[in-house]
C-alpha cells in the first residue's frame, strides 16, 4: 500500500499530473488576462493543453552540432527539478507531501534548475540566437537568484526554521507581508525574473534573438521546457503565498491567494516594457539585493 | 559579410534576417557583436524586388498608376500622388483645386494611419506590446474613415490622372471630424506615455542618437531628419498639390534619439488633424477632374512628395507615346537606411530592433534591382541580360 500511495503522490496528486494541469490552467489564465488587458481576445481555455499535446506528438529535431545526450536530457532534468521542488510545497492547499529541516534551500535550488538547464541547453547548440539567449539567461539568473533566495529566507529567519511547513505555520500567525514588505516585493518580482516574464524577458526577446536559448528546440524537448515553466509558475506562486500571505491552509485558500498573486503579475507584465539585460542586472544589484539585505538586517535585529 | 563559421574566431556575427521575427519584410542585417555591444553593422537589401519600375514601361499611363500605387501597402496614396503630379506636369494639365485639396486630405489621413502603425511596431520592437495593441486598435478608426471615404482600407485608389475619383460630402466630413476627435484624445495620451513612462524611456532616451551634422552627412529624410533638428519636409520646402493653401508647420526635435523620433511622429499627428479640419472647413468648390490626354508630351520631370516616412522622389520620362519611357522611384527608406548602420555601432544588440524601427523602414518599397555582372565584372545591359536569359533556358 505504501508503494501505491507514494506512486500516487509522485505521479498524480499533488505531484505529477495534477500540478502539470494546474500549471497549464494558470498559464492560460495568465495569457488570457494579459490578452484582455491588451485589448486582445486571447487563447481559448484548452490552448496550453493543445500546445503541449501537439508538441509532444511532434518530431524532435536534434541539430547536427549539438551533444545529443545533453540536448535530450536537459529538458527532462529541468522538468524533474521543478516537479521535485513541488513535492515540498503545499500544493492545492494540502500539507507538503514531503518535508525535512532545510527543505526550503533544496526547493529554491530545484527551482533554479530550470533556468540553469535552459542556459546550458542554449549554450549547447551552435545557434547564434541560442548562444546570446543562453548568455542572457545565465546573466539574469545571477542577478535575481541571490535577492530571490534572500527574500525567501527572510520569513524563514523570522520563523527560526528552514523547513517550509514550519515557516508556513509561523506565517499563518504573523502578518509577514507587513513586517517584511520589501521581501514580498522582491520575491514577487524575482519570480517574474525566474519565469522570464516581461519586463525580464530579454533572454527570449523575439524581436532580437527569436526564442533565445530555446530557438533550436522543437517537439518533446520544447514541450518539457514549457511544462517545467508552468510547474515553476505554480511552485513560485505557492511559495510566495505560503510565506508572505499568511500561509496556505486549505484548497480555497490556495486558489484565492495564488490567483491573486497571478493577477498582480499579469498587471505588471501588461504595464512594462522589456528591459535590456544590463538594465535588469543593474536593477537587481543596485536596488533589489541591497534592499533585501537591509530587510534581513532589520529582521535579524528585531529577532535577537 | 560572411555570416557563418565565425564562432571560434574573434568576430561573432548575429544575423538578423532575411527571415526574422523582428522584420516584417525580408532584409538582411549582420551585426558584429562583442558580448552585447554591436561593433559593426551591415545591410543587404533586395530580397523583395518586384520590378515595378520596369513593368510600367509596358503599360500605359493609366495602368501604371494602379501598378505604382501598389509599391507600398502603407503609403499607397503618396505613390499615386507623386506619379499623378509628375504626369500632369508633363502633360501640362491643370488639376482643379477641389481635387488637389482632396488629395491632400487623403494624404494626411494616410499619414495618420502610417504613424499609428509605426508607433505600434516600434513599441513592439521595444517589448511594449500593450502600447502596440492599443495603437493598432485606435488605428482602426482612421482605417474606417479611409474606407468610408474611398471604399478601400489599403489601396484607396483616390487619384486618377487629372483629378480624384470621389467627392467629400458634408456627411463624410462629419464622420471624419468625429474620428479625428477620438484620435486626438488618444494621441495626447500616447504622447504622455512615450514621454513619461520611465521604463519605456530607458529604452528610448539617448538611444540611437544622430546629431544634426550626421543627419546632414547621411542625407536622411522625413521624421528621422526632423527628429535631429533638420527641416526636411517637402510639404514645407516645395509645397505640392494644395499644400500651398494649407501650410504645414514642420515639427522638429533636437535630441536625435529614439525618444525624439517618437515625439516628432506623434506631434505630426496633431498637425495632420489640424490640416484635415482646415481642409474640411474650406474645401474649394469646383470640378473633381479635368480631361487628360491619352498620350503625354515627350519630356522628363521630377516629382517629390512627403510620404509619412520622408521624401518620396519620382523621375518620369515620356517619349510622347501612351506608355512611360521611364519611371524611377526612390523611397525614403533608402535614404534613411545608412543612418541605421551608423547609429547602430556602440549600442547593445537589444537596441537594434528599435534603432531599425526608428527610421520606419519599408523594405519592399525601397528594394531595387541588383546589378547583374558577368565574370569580368562588366554589367549587362537590359538587352544583353534578356538574350542571356533566353540562351540559358534554351540550353536546359
């Protein structure tokens, strides 16, 4: 029975299938809302699913100049990474499927794996757009990763634990968004950087470098990278909601809070112009990192 | 200009085009980059050459008008206008003032639709899709006006040799006024957006700066020149059609950067609104067409009009028959293209689409023949290449 239960947790709920579908629905909501705000019609509700089915069914073209094992393996690693991260999160408002002291660090690292794989995937090919895109992806990774991580650790420091479940329990009793407002903003904007949403979509700026690191990908590989991004959207929203919006106690709580955050992301995406990569790095290191460090010191001082 | 096999060498060239999402028409740009900084740029044009100039020689004067109107899908009216003005000058025909005023009216409506289109495209290149979608939605207003006025959204076919095809009734005048009122409000909003949105300004202010000296050396035209403080406006310098009766105030900016080009184009919209209203208020009474001879007297002439993108130049030569001997077209994009290559150097790769969009390029209009040369480098004449072609295919 235990094996069956584990398999169910990993493959169907809350990991695996559920989170994939959840991700597609949120992706649709994101695209649809941005479209409506931009005075467009936007995609139909099953569009992300249709895209995935089509891509998965298509032939995967492996370019001549790449290391084929890496080319095929990277999307799998990327998706596996974010799916693993999701297991430690209160997906759908249920308690995390797994947990151990320090799982927060593991989760945040697993969430970066997608970006890292994207960067390596781009650098693996010989395509100029991919190479420029990979450089930008990795440059951007180094700019938002540190502040995002610090923003995630802020509530953990206040809670005195690096286990997601315990931080959540602390967040449920304390208004973290009020005590650490800077951390909340940085975490949310860092999430946009992670997901390469506008204004941080320089790594895949279509008018400059086509699809960036993803240019050579088609079929299955591209589908897996997309799925990875959908799962990361869910994981990121859950993490921010759990830490800053008073924890996640039940399914209703989960959907209300994550969708509210998604709405904020939609608004920001609609309002912003794409930043150049140097502007992104400048923004994060000149303001983001310094502000979140300041927040950290304040948190530490108040705690002791 | 090699674009391959340079990965291990010092030069890393990013090819933009001939097929690329940033380009709506085929063109090829090679940007040599050092990291993200562009150190060299080159362009290759001619992918969309259609041989229209040559085709006019086997059509009569009236048929050529319809052909030339199809050079550009955006500024179709100015092509027909430049051609008509030239041919009418050759034939010594006086066009009634009402027709000339209607020609200017359509030309200004076309400028509005072209500038709105450009605003959207430029915003899209910068990654500001919201502005893109909104401007293109509002552009529908002027497209609807053009359709109501002429029956067509794109190739309005307003001109005939010796006049215009349709009249502006008071009812249609009211439709235009209502549309302009809406557009004017929106234009004020867009002017505010491009001059105050901090994130957007980061992408336009101080980017792609072209000084007045550079602009004069490179011979740029139209809004691109005016954004560098150079008065280059045929409507002002050599008024044609009815522009002498409806004088234009040239819109100038000093900065020469992308922001200045946004400001110049948007402020030109206000000027267009003003002229259109003035024409509607004081439309001369009279005929719409005069009689045009089928054959045009032998001679040659030059005709220039201000297209939305800058000076449009036509050279027309007649040999006294009912076909043109030669029609030569030079579109503003060709004059402005060199400025892209000069201003690109030193900027980031991310700025390239915007700098390119800054001149409002129109590729298929500016594409012209390639020089076909034999192995010795001697160019073929038209007759020689025709014989070569026949011999080549007979040998197959």
